[in-house]
């Protein structure tokens, strides 16, 4: 089997190959490491690799397979977003502040993959502290969109996104605070799921905005995402917001027919701001669902327009407090020279944080300050409840909600870095689900041509009701049985051979 | 002008839990620096707080003990500020919705000067759960400051009063009462030296009769009742003098210097932080149900006031005795253990508050380190009741036991303290005494009552103190009346 075929398989196919011993985890892992060596220098998807650690895990997986105790993901190489603490690995969160930090413990997500026997290929690039929609705020440099190297992969899970799209991993983890799994999934043409808030433990996942952050899978297909969810989801007493629910099999409903499925289309998702080309791709996808027997219901989410302002009060407020621990006292960056304590704080934080992080710390500090708290933070919390209520009403009329995941295809690197509001609008369709705590996913639905470049991937967003991940995966999987958008991979320019 | 001082207290009580309030790290005092600092105590990236249920039980216990409202839903909030001993850059506390609401504590203010002792009700505004900070260590390494995070995350219950106290004596009476209460219900070890019980005292003064509060200054971190008295008295004098000199009081935080006996402003409120409180998104609201309260109530010890009433009713003790015995949990437990071991209540009360307390005081010991256990004391008192030894001999046995010379009966035997209770032998002694003291017998018969006591004394002396005094009395009376 050629290297490029070997790195293009589904998780189910890998599991069959591994467990029937047609390939070893070591071979599979080496194939990915080889491809990473070839392409990562130009794409910059990974910011930490450790061949010894990775290969040791592959060997252990082979021993486990030989012993007959393999789990579905045993021996399969996974990329981990650098937001998850992994014992003995650099864990930087894309920041200079943590450039020298090696985690002494494992995040829940990491230990779940370890227990499943998966192989950690490395840590992926990301926007600094997950603040960004283009991966351009990373201290470790931008990431190329594998479909067009002059474009951004989206963010904040840009490294994981590029790694999945470029087949530099079998699947990857991401986190989504306002769209950081779904927007890059849309821009890079693969399947990404943000679960219901509380389904995946946040323990060991570096906090951006605690009430919004949620980890999820980034993979080639809905079926792969379901297999990833089977590993990632589950109650963890170390996270007080983790939900104590029975373990579920996210694959259980994949093959259910969709006849009678009610799909809600919110008019606010098809209004001004959506590129016509993207809108057309989404309409085509809806037409496909009609063929599968789904009914279309026109709905409204009237407070959608408030989601960005509400988010940019609440997320920075929480972030300003969450990032206070990076003070140069115990770990992380400390200024080389300082005159006193205050000077040490100021210099260490001024040097350690990038511009976007500083912007959000300032916004967050402002909205929590005495005299402004009621007008900003409290008001935003009230509107957050209205936004959630919109969805409660909507789900009385439909089973799932569909629309675009992002307003446009991948934009050019540098295009929006000086216009934060334009950048923030990238998440216009995704943010409201984080505010409501609902699950959402992005599924490849086609390509939109752009005036100044090649045709680029477009993601269809599927929003489900609370804990409806299995149904959403079913809805996506059935679409992927009759379309092949999710199987298309970019032709990468010659990498380092 | 006559002035009135107005005082309110904020007390940080360290809760007696096994682990920290938001992590499993140990809270043991005195360990090597940073050996009790887990990932959560260090505020490593990615860690999350998980609330310690034992700390919540302590809060419920306190609420029940002061008959307070216990919030069915309270909220943890972040208090944001930068300090090296505060690893997260915020303290998890409770702000708008505390776990314990309004309650009250009745205090006894001791007599002083012309003022008789009196009781007073101090209203509690609230009590809330929060985490302690670590400690900065200066000088351990030359030219450097160190941080010890062992204490970071230790559970605290901060108890806040209304400005109800009107003198240092009242403030100290309240602090002592609270100190006893939190130990009584087992939520705090009360160790002030180790910082388990720390008081911040808000002091203001106003013209007597005014109902407007003056500007207050807060005396931070008083860790002894003696310092509290000195600090409040100094601060009150300073504020009155300042106002009488035409000055103004600036709201401020002050520290008490035990060496000079003075208070000194640490920072004025203008420089105070804006703490940017907001609900901690990492923690769910704390929900306490009626069942939770009932479960804690079922494990509550009898409270001091209830026990005092019971001691009066059950054992016919005086109000004074019952009050003294319930002044601390240790004392009450000791008393009850002696009763359970068969000692007579009134006699036990006398000994516990008499000889035992005096001895403990003179050697600066706690009941917990008393060399004589409640069971040993009960055994000693039984030997008095059953006539084996006299009260005087009992005091010698007590001293010997204190010095660790053995058990009651072996000491009585070794020292030959057993009293003579054989009536035949006592009769013989009395006959001898009567024969040798005919003059006294005559005086008695002539109506001089005192002569009787002298004859008893002679008989006791003749028996070398071992004759049972009650029997001597009886036999002597019979013989003289014969």
C-alpha cells in the first residue's frame, strides 16, 4: 500500500487493518511521521513532535493488539491540539507565555486516548490561547490551508484542521469556544463536531472561556467523529461542569434512515453577510437532504445578531480572569530583568502575550470593572439566556437546524489581521450554539469558487438539541453515504522529500 | 463630648477538613514548603476546582448552630487580584450569594469595674466559603522571596457580624464565644497561633446618641484575644483623639503592632483593588436541600445553650456551674465522661472547675493534655463517696496522679491513705480521746459547741488522719449524748 493511501484511510479501515495484523501500528505511525516530515515544514500544523514517545506508544499498541485486547482506536495515530496538557510534552497553547512549559500531568482527553491505546502523533498549532479564527495569532506562526497555501486554515484549531485535511494524522482533537472546531472544518473541508457543553471533560484543557470551551473531534467523516466521541466523551469528576450521564455509543444511530427528519433553516443564517457562493453550496446540500426524505421547516432565531456582541463580552471577561495565572511567578515566561514585583508582572505579561490576547484581557477587565459590570457582563448574561431560549423554541418545530458553518471560504493570510471585527464575524453562525451550550458540527458540502483563487471547501453546519450528538452524526453520515465531498483531499505541492 | 465605639468583626475560620476546598491536597499544618501543593494548588494550566463536600457540611453546621438561613442556592465567585501567593490570580470566594445568611450569637460579657456581667445578642450578617492564599517567605534564600503554596486552597468560612459591638470587651467576648462555638461543633481547631482562627476588626467611633456610623478602619489579622483588646482600645483612642483634634478619619486597613501596641495604616481604600467579582464558571451553584440540612442536623452535637439547660435540669447543677462546664466542648466532654464513669455530678463539677482547672491553668495546659483522665477523676471521686479516702487524702492522690505515680487505688495503698471505717477501732480511739480530754467534754456539756469540733480534731489526729470523719462525728455525738 502506498504511503498516500495508507494515510488516507478511515478509522474503521485502520482498525480492521491493525486488528487483522495486515499492518502494524508502528508501520502506520511511521507512515504518518514520514508524511509529517515531508509536509509539516511548509504547513506548520504541528508545533511539537517527539518521535521516541510516539513510536513507543505505537509499539505498546502493537503489543496490546497482539495480546488480543485492542479497543477500536488502538494503534491509530491521532494529533492533539496543543491546548491539552499531555505529560512530558510541551504544552504551549500557541503562546510565548507557555513556550517553555512541559505539562506534568495529562488532560482527561489525553488520558482517554491513552487508555484507548491511540498513538499521540504530536501537538498541533493553534491561535494563541484559542483566541482567533485564522491561526494567525499563534506565537509559532501561521498554518497553511492545505487546499491553498496562501489561505488560512481557520482557527483556533488551525493546526489540527490542516493536519486532518493534509492527511498528516488519522484524526485530531480540537476545542471550540465560539466556532474553533467548526469554522476550520468548513475552511479545510472535513468533519468536525463540537459536543454539548459538559459532554467532554475540560480537565487539563487550558481554559479560554470556561463556560463556552468544549473539546471535540476533527476527522474525515461523521463515522470517524463518532468513533472519536466514543473515546472523548464521558463523565469526569475532576470537572464540575462535566455531566454525569451514562456512557453512550455514538455510532449506534449512524445507519438510521432520514425519512421524516425535520430540518429547520433559520432565516437569520441566510441573510446579509453570507457569500452567495457559500449560500448556493448550502442550498444544494439541503436539496440532497430532501432527496433523503427530510422535511424543511423555516424557522427564526431572532437573537442571532446579538450573539457576537454577547460573546465578546462574556468570553473576554472569563478569559481576563483565566489568564491571570500566567504571571511569571511559578512557570511560563518571566521577563529577564525587572525592578520589583509590579514590574515583573507587567514585563512578563507584556512580553508573553500577543496582541489579540492582550486585546481580550483588556476588554474582559473593562466589562467586569466596578460601574460597568451591570451594563456589560450582566446584560450579556441576560441576552445569553434569550439566545438559548431561541433554540428551545426552534427545536419545538424541527429535529436539527442547518445552515452555513462560516460566512465565506478560507480567506487569505493577512487579510483580516488588522480588522478584529471582520475576524470576529467569521464565527457569526457558530457562536450562538456555544452560548446556548448546544452541539454543532460542520460537514463538507462542496466547494465555492472565489474570484481570486481556486474553489475552496464549504462546510454545512448541523446544530442539534442537547445531547443529540448521535442523531447529528446519523444525519451527517447519511449525507456522506450519498455524497463524496468528505473523501476529497487536497493535492499538496511537493514537500520536502 | 461623649463618644461611642462601633465594632464589627470578620473572622476567617479554617475548616477542619482532610483536604483542600477545591482539590485533594492535604491541609496538614507545618509541612515542608510546597509539599502539599498539587496541580490545582499550583494553578497549573488546565486544572479545575472541585468543591470539597466536607467544607460544605462545615458551613451547614455553622448555619444550624447560629440558627441562620442556609441558602438553598449559593454561588462561588472569583475575586480577581494579582499577588504572588495567589496562584490563579483570583481567589474563589462567595460574593452576592453566600452559603449562610443572617443568624445570631448570644455572648456573655464579663463584669468589669462598676459594670456587671451581661448578655448580648450579636447579629451575624453572613458566612461564606472561600479558599485561603499561600504564603510569601522572605529571607529563606538570600536576596530572594519564596512562595509556599501549602496553605493555598485551605478551606475557610468567613463569618461577618453586624456592627453590633460597643466595646473591646464585647468584641472579645464575641470572638471568644465564636472561637468556642466553631470548636464545639467541630468545624475548626481554633488554633490561633497557626492561623486557624483570624479576626479582622472594623472600628469606628461616633458621638454617643448618634445613629449614623462613623468612618471605619479595619484592623487586620488579629491572632490573639489580648492583642484584640489592645488593638481596639488603641484604635478607639486614636480615632477619638483625631476627631477631637479636628481631624477626619480616612477609611483604611490597619495593622496592629504588638511590640508598640499601636495600629498603623497599611493602605487607604482609595488604593483599593477593584476585585471584578463574577460567578466562577468552573463551579456550579452550590445547592443545599432540606435533606442535606437534615442529614447534617442529625450529626450535630448538642449545642452549649441546650447542654447548659440539660445539666441544670438533669443534675441539679447551678446556672453558674452549668454555664462554666459548657464554656468549651473539651470541658463539657470531660465532665460528661466523668459522669458516665460513675462520678457524682455536683462533686465532679466542683473538682473539674476547682482543682483540675486550677492545676491546668497553673501549668498552662489544655484539658486535652491533662495527665488525669475523666475516668481517673471519676475513680478518685468514687473513693471519696464510698468512704475509702477523705477529701484531704483525695487531694494528695490527685497530686500524685498528676505526677504520673499511678492509678487511684494503687496510690491510696502506696501512701497509706485509706481511711479507718471500722467502727470498733474508731470507738476505741474516741474513748481514749474522751478520757484524755475530760475538760473539753465538760465544756461541751456546758453548752460550748466549739468543744465538739476540738474533740473531732483530736480524734482525727489520734487516727493520723485516717479515721472516716463522718463516722467520728456520729460516734462522738452518740457517746457525748449517752
